[in-house]
C-alpha cells in the first residue's frame, strides 16, 4: 500500500487500486459523490461513521492537487 498523504492510500489489491481513505474500502470518489449530491460534511460523516472530518479535508486537498496541474501549450 502506498500513502499519497497521511489519509489517502492506494493499494492495488483493494478497490481496483483507486485512492481510498486510510486503507479502508471508502474510496475518495465515494466521498466526492456524496458531497456532489448535496450532503453536508456532517451528513457525510453520519453516512460513513468510520470517517473523520480530517478525511474529508484530505479528499478535497487531494482532488484539488490532482486538478491543479500546468497545461503546456505549443507555441
């Protein structure tokens, strides 16, 4: 298992190698889907009681870093 951050892990043997929370079978995308469907952070924590608020923060930071990459344009 590799650690992308303290809370985001990737294990090729788990969830198809998709990023998960602290080695659990809760995928980053699962949390994003819940937030995108309109659930508040508190509701996500109620829906997935093994999560901590720091896990949700880690997911948002992880996704922001993945999306904020430079795009090179040929001149």
